[in-house]
């Protein structure tokens, strides 16, 4: 990435991804978009015990939606559930414990959930991680890749039959502006060379955007989208990017501001009028590359990526499913 491109990204970030960027964008929001009652609709939100996932859960619960919280830590999840119930007055909140980095468990969870539910209206893929030391999972996958890319993909693919039982199914994946600084590298999907937690995370987020575009083509009866929450003040940012958190300080968005577009994509009928497969910031579709960017992948690179992803999905699926 050249100094010019770094400069373009920083200027864009300070102008659009910060709290002031949200406040400027908010002026064009239509309050009627969220004037809905979604009682009877079900929403699964991964990583919903804190940060923007929890904020999204509260807002959806306030509108009457049934919320299925998918979290890794039972104690933190139960505490968050109580807070969501208190904030929303909605008792229809359910906790499910799952480690998204363990793909066989993701397969099993999706299968068991699907046998117990009549439908799922919306899947919100919010869970993610930024592990700054290269760590391998029990599936012999790099931890960031396993969680952010494969965990999200396995859960989405496995729940598609259940989602298609809903009248207007949606899949929303929380990506990041970091994807602007990474090109798909099919030869190094798991960051074996010159590892950096931040760059691995950004690469995963580029992968998520591509996967969403491809799934939108393959499944036109489901509305897919990715979104960037902006630069928000969340526990994940504080723990994984302490220097960035300290430098940005009060310019960071609140979790509620970061979650706004998730909620809009999940609830609004206007969101369904947007073309499936797009990347959103502050309720508007965005370009996928910076001006004069080097981040565009070829059609053959994209096809090879999908082939590799599907191979891993098949390899990690338990034989009894």
C-alpha cells in the first residue's frame, strides 16, 4: 500500500468513519424507516454480548423481534441478555453458546437450531476477532480466518434453508473499513507470511465482502449485505487496537451509532429495495475500493477463493450431518 493510498484511506476515515461522519450522515436518515413492529420475526445475532452486536440486539428487541444471541462466553452472554431484556422490555431473548472458530461446532449448532425452529428471518454475522499472534485452531486454521471468514460462511450456508422459510430473509455481515487496504490474496488466505493481526483481520473483511457478493448471486431469494459500522468505541477495539483507540479518543462513534446501519438493514423495508450483495455505511451503499486502488481481484482469483472456501466447509462438516 503506497503512502498516497494510506493518505486517501486516512482522510476518508476521518471524514466518514468517525462520530462526526455519522452525525453528518444522520441528517439524511428517514425516521420512518425504523417505524416498524417486527413481533413474530426472529433474528440471530452472533457476538451480541457487547459492543455493536449488543446495541443492535437492544434496538431489534425494542421493535418486538425475537432475538437469538450467539455468544462464546455463557456468563457474559447471560449478563447481556438481562441487560437487553431490561432495556427493551422484551422477554423473547435466547442465548446460544458457540465458539465461531470451531467449524464442526458451527455446523452442528446450525443443524440443531434448524431442527427446532420454523424459520429465521434475519442472520446478523457480527462476531469476529483480531488475534495479534498467529494461532491455529483445532481444524488447523489460522484463528482470525477461522472465526471471521470461515465461521461466518459456515453458519450462513448452513442456515440458508431455514432462512428461506421466511418471507423476506436477510443476511447482514459486519465488515470493516479495513477491507479497503487489503486485496484478496488467494495464495495466502490464512496470513502465513509476514503475519499481522490487523492486516489478517482486514484481509478477512475483504473476504467477507466477496463472499457476500457471491452468495447474493447464488441465492437471489435472500437479501445479502455487508456493512461498515465506522470507527466505534467497543470493547473489541479497546482490547485489540489499544493504540488506535487511544489516538482516536472522542472521535470514535458510540456502539449505538455503529449499530445503526445493522438495525436499518435488519428492520427497514427500504433496505430491501437496495440491490442484494452491497456494502453499506450509514444506510448507503458504498464503493468497494478506494480511488486508483490496487485491491481489485480478478474473476479467476475470485473463483479460486470460492473453491478453497467450499473445500474447507466440506472438510470440516461432521460426517453424521
